[in-house]
């Protein structure tokens, strides 16, 4: 039986679906289903999801280790952000609260902070109009994506065994200590990947997605990181000397103990990032970390 296509899920005696691979992987990350849940493409032959390793995101496979558990938590936060404007169809507010009671407290805190910000926006009529306009556009865009997903093949899953190359999908993969010096990785997907202590010296990572990746102690000497998404990335004690971070998004990133001597920070975003000295950067930190003046 092919690992591609659409799958039915058997939950509590009921059959749901069919769902694409990508959505099943997302449900695994969010903890809504486990690897022991039965799936089938024909509703006749059923097997546990873990029987199809390619369907299980690497970040879920690594959840048994302390680092893997942290990576999974960050991946759940990232996936939850994608749903911030679109509550599940048919789910009431009380049902949503009941379902979320079992989630990690940090994820609940992240959602509460996000919702509080949105509530403040909703109190201002002018911003509220803009907010709903943007929300309407997003809904239309999501509708287009939904239609496209039902008429085209699934988005490729991460291929952790694929060689380093442009546009590589290593999202959630464990590449700890990997030797990637000088490699061309432009446009790659490294979301929630474990790249701790990896050697990325002079690597070309322009326009790559490194959001919530673990890059602690990574060597990024003279790395090309222009226009990369490094939101929420763990860059503790990373060596970024001489790296080009022009227009990179490092909001919420952890930079404690990192080395930034000679790095190009032009137009780089550091909103809410934890700076090298442990201070939190203020909103509007572009090209530098703005730190609140203590009384």
C-alpha cells in the first residue's frame, strides 16, 4: 500500500477522513492523534500510523529525548499559530477550551498572550476594520489552498535522508553536528529541525525557513542568512561572526551567549528576541536590539 494519497482514520469506533499525509502529520505534531491510531486508504486494510514511518514527522519520532521534547513543543506552538484565525469548523468555544485543557501549559500561555493582543486590537474600531479585512483575505486565501489541496498531490513530506541541496525539506529532522560547511541550502525548509552544533560556516541559507529550529552551539561563521525566517529559533551560544542577517526575521529567537561580531544586521527583526546578555528586545527592534531602560 502506498504511503501517499489520502487516509481514513479510525477513532473510538468511528471512521473519519479521508485526510492527506500532511494533515495527519500535523495532527501527530499537535498531539490530537498518536502513532498507534489505525489508518487505511480503502477502509478494509488497517494499520497503525507507526507502520508507515514516512508519515510520522521527524520531530515526533525524536520526542523521547529532552531536546526532541523541546523541539516538539515549539513545533506545536508553530502549528497552533497557523490556526489562530481559524477555529476548527463546528467546534464551539467550550469544546475548544475542553480540548486545550490537556495541552502543555507553555502552549496555552503562548495562545493566551496571542489572544490578548488580538483582543486589544478588537477594542479599537479602526484597527478592528483593518483586522477583519485582513482576516477576510486570509480566509479567502485558505479557501484557495483548500481547493488546491483537493485537486493536486500532497505537499512533499520532510525527507531527512535527502542530500543537502537548495529547497531541501528537512523540517523536524535531526541533523545535530552535521557538517554542512559551504553548502547551498537556499530556500530550504528547516522548521523545528535539530541543528545543534552543526557546522554551517559559509553556508548559503538565503530565504530559508529556520523557524523554531535548534541551532544552539551551531557554527554559522560568514553564513548567508539574508531574508531567512528564524522566528523562535534557539541560537544559544551559536557562532554568527561575520554572518549576513540582512532582513532576517529573528523575532522571539534565543541569542543568549551567541557571538555576533562582524555580523550584518541591517533590517534584521529582533522583536521580543532574547539578546546575547539575556535581555528581551523591545518591539520595533530592527537592525539592533532595543532594550528597555531600567528605572
